[in-house]
C-alpha cells in the first residue's frame, strides 16, 4: 500500500521527532530531507561545488556530523539554488512512493515534492520556543552555543527558507497546521497520529 505523509515546518519545530514517532506507529519508512541539504552543505564547507555535490550525493554522505549550526546555516544557503533542489527531487519522490508507506519531513514536501501526499502536516511553534528546544538539544550534545546565538540562527534560516523563490517554506493549502508551542512531544505526536488516522479512514 502506498501512503505518503508530508511533514513540513520551520527549523526545530519538532518535525523530526514527530516524523519518527509517526513512522514507528504506522510502520512507515522515514526520510529526514533536511539531511540531504545538510550533507550537500558539509561538502560545500570543505570546498565542493554545491550542484556537483547534490548530483553526486550517496547514502554514506548522510551520516556524520551534520547537526551543527554551521552546517545548518550553509544548508539553507545551498537550498536556495534551484539546481541543487532539482538534483534531490527524484530520490525524495522514489522514497515517498515506497510500497510500505513513507513519512518525509522538510520544507517543501507537501508543496513541491509530494503535492499528492495522502496526509500533509505543517508542524510549527513560536521562534522562541523552537530556539529554546534547539539550544537545549545542541547544548546536550556538548556544543558550545548560546540562547541568543541559536535564536538568531533559527530566525535567519526561517527568513531565508521562507523568502527564497524556489520551493519556499509555507504550508500547503491542504496541510493541517499543528502549533506545538504549548504541547509536549507526546501531545504533538498524538495530534499528528489523529490527523493521519482520519486521512487513512477517508481512503477505506
Ligand atoms: O526536525 P525539527 O528540526 O523540526 O525538530 P526536532 O529535531 O524534532 O526537535 C527539536 C528539539 O525539540 C528536540 O530536542 C526535541 O526533543 C524537542 N521537542 C520538544 O521539546 N517538544 C516538542 N513538542 C517537539 C520537539
Ligand atoms: O532540523 P532543522 O529544521 O533545523 O533543519 P533541517 O530540516 O535539517 O534543514 C536544514 C536546512 O535545509 C533548512 O534550513 C532548509 O534551508 C533546507 N531544507 C530545504 O530547503 N528543504 C527541505 N525539504 C529540507 C531542508
């Protein structure tokens, strides 16, 4: 059975956390598409050409130290380049079409990559809440970060992601928006599962 769940939203909204839990709940495969852009960015930071790096991306490139603020910033810069985005489309669409069902999270899944997705969620939260969550996460991983620095990073990326002309960050018209500012992880996951259950029910 093919069933695609598209989860988009701004930086550190909880997309990955919700996506993993949803994938486990329904037995679907999960792809964090931000990792593709982060992997291209990591190559650019050591001198590669962004378009060539995107075209040559392999599964091995998706491992490693990609969760740093420097890589995140560079990812949002390479993500503006239309040829970089084009080079990553086929892989994402093939993943979305997997027989056992798939969850993809990113910025343009419901709008560009999978406009026909059976369920679309836009997971968001206030910039302050998102920055605090990311700050705690990075600090917990031993990175030398400040609250103000992480907030600035998140706001700069959100602006760049929302304002670019190719595949900007925005909810699809048929996406269900989940604002997790005042939700625990469990509440956010339960809200997402409820939306997807309803969409699955529509199909039977
Ligand atoms: O994938 P995305 O960047 O949107 O966010 P994430 O990596 O899933 O979540 C960022 C951080 O916020 C993680 O440390 C989560 O545990 C935390 N989180 C939270 O505290 N409350 C939520 N409702 C969702 C995520
Ligand atoms: O986890 P977080 O939300 O902080 O970032 P991410 O999902 O790993 O994405 C890193 C960057 O990649 C974003 O700021 C976007 O510029 C870009 N991206 C994108 O343009 N399209 C996607 N589908 C996923 C990520």
